[in-house]
């Protein structure tokens, strides 16, 4: 095979070999035969890829990398080239259509032979891809490493994984602002909200094709898609062909608002996750477009333009489900269009999702369920609002479930529970809107006339919030009494926890002992240090193909005392992520803030993934007690001595110091530190119960459901 002239960085070597960057640095220092730099600078050297692969292969590392990472690395050696990307996508289709045994012989071909074979395979397939397409496949011997990586990725992880990596490279510089992938669980929820039996489904901003793929799983036989980004349209076309081989797939390239490739077509259903916040959607040139049956959208209201575009592609009575940002429901500039949509009966439901359900992850998106009005059809008297933003996490770890979530520490979405509750409300509403039973604070069918005020605010949280008329005074009194009893019990337990075993003797100097650093204990085998090596420069994870896994423990979880709440979809690492075990000692990597710096993992933490801002110290239980270790290394003095930095203090775990004590004495200290931990936990619970009880009392008094103590029962508030 011809020698490649591609160069790789140390970070790319780590991805190829499936190791950390630190491991690569150790190889450079310890092995004299490690390839010498062939380019770059002294601080950022580059290495010849062929020499690196040969060195790794001799040590059994050549196939250690995940096939996607190997493909991602190979693709990055070439500048973005749309024609080459289309040809590679065509090769993915050709490979995926063949069984693995049929592609075994391709491994032994030279780069030039593999390029010729790929060109022959792809030549007949390019016509099936959305325009623009190259007149013929663009392959040469220089494409050999990419084609080999494609071959391995398709054989081991499937065509969809290869398509995702190929699209990433093209989208790095071309992805439009506000375009986000649709996670698979959300795509399934969108499709299950449609009536059964829809056959022709359109997505006018199809992206990777996730929504159409979900529709195919539910029986749709005709899949129609359009996207303004060519590589997305091509990726969707091939991906849908692979995912739904029995369906009729048509995907086009173009801006659906400005150049609708399906003009005049009506579908049984439309699904769409359109671009958000696009002020250049064509407001001026489309001012007199016939699609604006409900009013001309403002320049800042591109989402309402997409809403009307979707409705225009429905037959009377047809349904659409759209994923929209929350501002669409409340921006003043869109109130007139919203009013017409509500007045006509086109808006059937607005469902609020919790933050983290889909990108952008810090925003709680909404699902709008729309139905094109039928001439002479039944009047739509109400709109269903469902607020799932407070849906409980599937991973609370048994701790402080009422603790607020802050920053990026979101609990993974419980898609099973969220989907079941959402469908239950939607099915009950569609079965009999007039008899829908509201669930205060979660779901309510609001009369159309009540929505047509000056704001026409369709925000679910606003429409489902509990009012004083929803509260039974006797029920509220019972709840406040229960809260008071729980608060009293929590306060009693807090006092019990404060009675610690610590003691002192007057006139005796503080005890001193010899200490060792965590690095010393690691070298002696008493301790193992682990950490997740975050890949901060790699591409963002693809929401459409990421599957939810074990939750991630974050630094904020340690500070708050909650269970693992991090989202595994957001976790990117250069090496396998450590899995937490009971008895591990977890230390926040960033010093400062409130709450403890360290804790001992319990059974609720076991199995969670280690977040990137946490150090894991795994003690040998025959030599170190976990609670003893956590208590001493989490002290303010110890953390300060092991922290470096000016603005942000980073904890260097190897510098943390631990007293050298016999195991029996360690356990006595450990038991005392366990009491301290319980004191903190009970204090948090008491504080939370106090806040909840106070809120119940205040709401009851202001809403009229509760009266001040001593007020006569027959007193007239007037």
C-alpha cells in the first residue's frame, strides 16, 4: 500500500489508538523508536500517519480506536470537499447494501485499487442522491485511508454511523445558525402524536432525516424531505434508504421557504424541527406569499413562517407536529398570527418539554400539534396545554429530589415516563375535548375565547398553573399539616445528627500525624486515581444518533448532594469513561463554591459515569477506609494546598495529603465523617421542607384556601 503523507497531532494519535493524550506523551518519552515529528512546531508537533500506524500496529494498538474515531481522523486529513463527500456517501450506500462477507476482499486492495473499486460501485448510485451531485465519483489513491476507514466503520457499526461522521466535517463551517439534530426518543414522541395510519409524511427541514425515519418505523410508506444544506439532504436520502428499504424516499436540496421543491403537494402529515431565530428567512421577498393564510410573519418570526408552510402542505384535516423554541408561543411580534391560528382551530395543542430534551439543551422546547382546518368542519373550542418541564428525572439517586438544577447539571430525561404521560393527556383530549379532566399544574384544556387576549400567550406553564379555584381548602390544609409534621421530624433528626462523636480535652494540643500524598499512596498501590479526559476540541455529539446511557455524576451533584444528573449525550472523552463503584471517593476538580468538595459513592451512585470535572480516588479497602479518605481530602485546608490557578482553582489530586494511620483508627475517623455527611444531608432536607411548607402556606393564604389562625370559621373576607 502506498505510503501516506498525511500528518497527525498527538491528540489524533490518542484517538486512533484509543488511549489518553497523556499515554501518547509517555510513549514519546519512553520509547526511542516512537516516530519522530515530521512537521509542525516544537510545542505542537505533527507525525507521519503511516509511521504512526506502523508503530501502533507493532504493539497491538492499530485497531484499538472506535471505528467512528478512526474515520473522523481520516476525514480530517482532507480539506472539506462537497463532491468528495457526496462520493463517500454513495460508497456508504454501496457498502451497506452488501453483506459483510462480500466486502472482506476489499481490505487487501491497494489504495489505487480500492479507489477504482469504490468509483465503480458508486457510479450507478449518484443519480439517486439529491442534487447537486458530481457527474462522476471523485476518488483517487489519496482517498485510500478514508475509504478503508469507511469500510471498517460500515462493517462494524453500520452505515448510519459512517454517514454521521461524513456530515460532521462538512457541517463544521456550513451549519446554519439554529439548526439542531433531533434525538431519537423525541423523534418517536413526535410521530406517535400523529394519528395512526398516515402514509405520506413530509419534513421540509429534514436535516439528518431522524423524524422521517421515526415515521417509517410507524408505517409511513412515502417519505418526503427537503433541506437547504446539501450534505444533510444527501445524508438523509441515504440514511432513509437504509432505515426504510421498503419506503418510497424523495429528498431534495433547497430552502423550503424560498424555493419549495414540493410546491402544491399535500401530505397526510408534516413533521418538522425548523431552524430557530433566523432573521434572514425571506421576509421581504415573501411578503405576498399565499402560504401566509394566518398573517404575514414578522422578520423575527421565522418559526411562524415555518408553521404556516407546514399547514399549507396538509390536506384539510391533516396533522402536523413541530418542535419549536418557547419564544414562539409568547413573542409580542407574533401575537396576531398566533391569534388567527388559535381562532381558526389550527392549533390543537402546545406541549412543553423539559430542558435537555433536545438541543439547544439549556432551553425547554415545545411541541406544537397543528391540524389544517376543514371547510365546514367541527369548531375547535379548546386548545390542550401540557407542561412536562417538571417531569421527574429517571435518575435521582435517592437524594434530595427537590434540589434545584443549575448550570449544565440536568437529569437525563425520563423519555418512557414523559411519553406515556404526554400521550395519555393527548389521547384523552382528542377522544373528548369537552370532557377533558385537567391536572392542575400539568395539563389543561383552555377555551379558545380565553386565549384571545392582548398577548395570545400560548406558553404551557402560563396556561396550566394552579389557581385558587383549583385548590380544595381541606386538601391544602391536609398537605400543610403533613408538611409541618415532616419538617418537625426533620428538625429532630437534624439535632440528633448534630450530636457527633467528636470530643476534645482541655489543655491538649491539636493532634499531629505523618501524612502522605495521594500520589505516594498511588505508587504504593493503596489508591488508584481515575479521571475522565474530556475531548474539548472534538465535534459535538450527534443528537440524532446518540442513545441515552448511564447517567453522569457531575461536580454540581457533589456540591448539592444529589444523585447523578449529567446527560451522557453531552459527555465526550478521549478514552473510555470510568464507571463509578460503591466506595469510590469523588472529589470536585474545581475548588470553591458552596457544598462539600468530596463524597463517598454509595449504591445509588454505582454504575454512573464519571463527569469530566471530578477526580475519582479508588482506595484498597484492606489499606484505606473510604470515609476516612473522603473526610481528610475534602477539608478546606487540604483542598487549598492542592489547588493551583488564579481565577479558577483546579485541584491537583496527587497533591492531596492523607494521614498515615492504622486501619482501625481510620475507621473510627471514618465513622465520625459519616456522621458529618448525615448532618449535611439532613440539613438540606430540613431546609427544603421548610421552603415547601412555607410556599404552601403562603399560596393558601393569598388564594383564600387557608385562613389565619384565630379567624372565625364564618368570617366574611369582604
